C-alpha cells in the first residue's frame, strides 16, 4: 500500500512518510494544510491501494504545527 499512499500524498502536495509494518498494517506521518490532510485521511479510510483490504483506519497524535518537519512524502523501509 505504501507506493500508492506515497503517490497520493505527493499528488496532494503533502509531506511526511509511510511504512508497512510486519503486522500487515501501515504507519506514517502526514503534514500539510488541515483540509488537505482530511482529504488524505478519507482516502486512507476508503480507497488505499488497489490490492488493500481496509479494516479500519486509526489516526492518533493529531496536532497543529507551525512549520512542516519534512520536505516531501516518502516511503520508509
């Protein structure tokens, strides 16, 4: 799912990262304008990778930041 998530993040001009876990889940961090982050969260909840099966999407540690901490959207391995 990371490849498609990375593509969607870049398409929306967000920054951050995404990573597959050994438990067949995905973790990551997304930063950008609140309304665009909400679009990304909805995409993660309902669309995701063409081959993924989304059981649930949990978003935690949400907070407002004064400046972006990343310069692009990447996949971590």
